[in-house]
C-alpha cells in the first residue's frame, strides 16, 4: 500500500514549523542582502518622496518608469539578483538533505533540532548540490517553451497578427512553460529523495529515477507540482493584489505590507517543504516496490535508525 498522500506530506511540514520558520527567515535575509546594492542606488532617488511608499507596495508601473529613466539600475539589480540566486541555490540544495532527514528520514534517524538538521545537511551536501546542478537540465524544456512562445508572439506582432490569437498563443505558452517548470521541480525533488535514501546512487541516475517517477506516478506528481508551485504562485499574486489596495502614507499600511510579505514567504517555504516531503515519500514508495532497502552512511550500524527501517517496511 502506498504511503504517499498530499495531506501526509503537508502534515509533515506543518509538524516542523520551527524548521520552516528558520528556512523562511534565511530566505528573507538572503533576499534582503541581495537587494542592498539596489537599495543604495535608490536612496538618493526616492528618499522623502511620496512615490517611495507606492513603490514598496509593488506598483509595477512606477517601477518600470523608474527603471526606464535610470537604466543603470537594471544592470545593478540583475547582477545582484544573479549572484544572490546562485548563492541561495547552492545553500538551499545543501540544506535539502537536512530537510529530508527532518521530514522523511528514510534510512537514518530523524533530525530534530538545528544542529541535527545541519549535520544531516553537511553529510549529504555534495550529493544534494550535484543533484540540484544536474536538475538544471530539466529546466530547459520550460525555458524553451517560454522562449519559443515569446518569439512566436513577436513574429505575429511584426506581421500584424490578430490580437485575440496572439493573446491566446501568449497565454498558452505561459501555461505550458509553467506546467513544465512545476513538473521538473517535482522530478528534481524526487531525485533528491532517491539520492537521500541511497547513498550509492549518482546524481544523474537519481535525476533519471525522478523523471521516471513523474511519469509512473503522474497523478501524485501533478498534486505535488500544484502544492510546490501553483499554491505559492497564487499566494504571491494574491498578496501583491492586496498590497496594491492598501492606502499610501499611513505607517500601519507599511507595517501591514511587511507582515503580509513575511507571512507569504513563510507559506511559500512551508509548501515547498511539503512538496519535498511528498517527493521523498514517492521515492520511498518506489524503492519499497522494487524491494530495495535504503542505504545511508552507516545506516546499518546505528540502532537509532530501527524505527526508520520499520517505516520503510510499512511502505511495502
């Protein structure tokens, strides 16, 4: 009997609320540090101006106007964002081993507490970073769809294509790119689950198993894609729409925007952890169906891991 369910995956993340909070805080701090160069460049342009509060709330029109008038800000923002994204990707990939040890401890003792999570992350940092890097290949289809759709739309605009058909192609390309991105995320998470459960498997082999799992368990994979990508996207869009409707000027409004963004950041990390836990459960199911035992580092010698071996037995 399968042990996988979206409810169980979400519940595992909910039971580790401190872990989710710590990850969300690390993410917020990383974003804040990445935005320092842009903040420094914006200070002389916005200090003391009423438009500053509107920009904070996410006024895209004002942001586009500002960047158009000061193109040098775009280069600085892109450089800072690229460096921050790279560093955060490496750190988050390294932490995935500890998160899996806390949520789906297949083959080893459950990681409880910050020290245990960091130790579990350190043990598998190399493998998890390798899986994350190899998984970038799975991002290519979504990028190709997005690029192809943009090129098609541009060609239709240049040849005076109908607005209705052009808009339909645009939205179809966006939807397909989004679905491809979400499913590739699920495949990479499943690959992390396989790499966590079996220390012998290589990064590329784990990616292959993750892709096969997405096709073999299509319904479950779509649920995890929605949990890890669709719900966080909906929360982000909803928070943006709400923040733009708050009044400008009052201090309580700025504090409300800050609280809303922190809450959404926490929720996004919580859903991402739930999706990772679900992918770990899917990987455990696949291993159990094949009759494979998890092979961790020293798993057979640690008596504290008996409960995890019994958990694997329940998956069969």
